[in-house]
C-alpha cells in the first residue's frame, strides 16, 4: 500500500479534499484532461525491474568453493560456470523448470522466508552414478521417470555440501547467516516458498562433471534479501572470498612434494685440536651417547623429533618416538 503522504504534504491533501467538496475541483474533468498521458502501473510488477547489485559476487564465491567440494565428493573433476541471472515471478519460474527436477527448499536464517535449489535430471543421474561408483556418465535411459527415494537421499548429500559452501560465500556479507535444508521435493506444485506473483531472483549454473553437463538453478525471493540489499549496493569487501580453495589445494600438494634436509645426531665428543690433527683412518672416537639413547632428529637444521637408531631393509634408520616441544621452524 502506498501512502499519499509520500506524494503530497498534509496541507496539500487538505486543500485538495476541500476543493473537491466546494466543487471548485471536479475529479472526472481533471482525469479527462490527462487521459492521453496516463501510464498504467502494475504494483505487482514493481520488483521485476529491480536489480540486486553485486549478488553475482556471492555466487562467484560459491562456485569457487563448491567445485572443489563436489569434485572431492564425487571423485571426479567438476567445473561450474554461471549462465544467467534474472528475476522471475515465482509462478512463472516454477512453470519453466525442466521435468523431472529435484528441488531442495532451504532456510537462510536469520533472513526471512525460504529459498530453492533445483537440479535437472541429467545432473541428478550423473551425481547418483558417480557416488555409487559408476562411470559418471548418464546413459539417458529413463530420463523422464521420477527419482527414487534412494536417488533423492544421495542428491541430498550434494545439496547439503552446496548449502555449506553457500554459507561460506554469504559470510562476508552476512556473517550470522545459517543455511539449513528443510526438505527435498520433486513435485513443483508442492513447493510454495512465496506466493506465485512474488518476485524471485535466479541464477543458472552449468555444472560439468567430466564429459556430462547438467544444470543447477538457485532462486531466492526478493523479500528475503531485501534487508541486506543496501549492503550489496555499497559493495562489501569480499576479502574472505579472495582465496581460491582450488589454488590452496594445489599449493598444499606442491608443499608436500618440497624436498627437506633431515639429519640425525648420533652424539657428540670433545677432543683437542692436537688430537684431531693426529687422527688417522681406523681411529675410534667415543661419543657421549649410547646407541640405545634417544637421538635428535633435525629438519632444516631445527630440532623437531626424538628417535631411536635401528636398521630397516638393510639400511640404517631412525624410528620417531616423539615430537620435541617448541620445535617450530623459524
């Protein structure tokens, strides 16, 4: 409902009402003067032309997190690309969803309302096949059938992973946000996150699992993100999203392969310079430690562990017994 005070002042409204009662202003005559210039205005369609600035930054963060998460979950290389972001009336959006479709309804506490994730059949069957140890390539048979309860339970694992990644992607903007799955659904008629005439903003993602390509669509009602729209408009610094998890994973792999110098001290001895100069091959130097004592293991010249000397596979070896306190590398 639009208040007249937002258009006219109280004094102007009083003067207008008085003029109508006195007969000096006839509404029908005034309307006839402007009939040619009247523009129809659909209040229900106001939101369709509103945009949510910087929302794609959140989805960029989600893509970076989720491609790593899904790759690890399925044991296959996954690539995710943004396709299209656009507003819909919720009723129209539900009518254009492919059939069959797996839908996940979730909450974004403390924001009001619920949101939706939709996965097409190609993506669902590929996920199920990969989790069950198959080739990960959908055969295309039975594509028009409804999903079984087991298939939905397996897809639910992927959805919960996606919600965890969405939570991390939203954190720089809304640190207290908590994503929680309400239920999985296959029948669009049973999904009513908002009335049909309300607007939702959608993001289509193309997900490629090796050679198979499926689609995921995320839909959030305008009313849900309206309270934080100003934060999006101002352009919140997404420092937490600046680190690509895939880059961190590759860096960790490279670090694990980095060569390190390891040395083990068998003991020590103190002799004079004169005795040192007189040493000849075959001479024996008695150390101040027994062969049964714990030895110090150094990594990069820093004391890190204690160990016991021994033999393994015919080679001299040391068995680590305990880490040394404060043995950090500067």
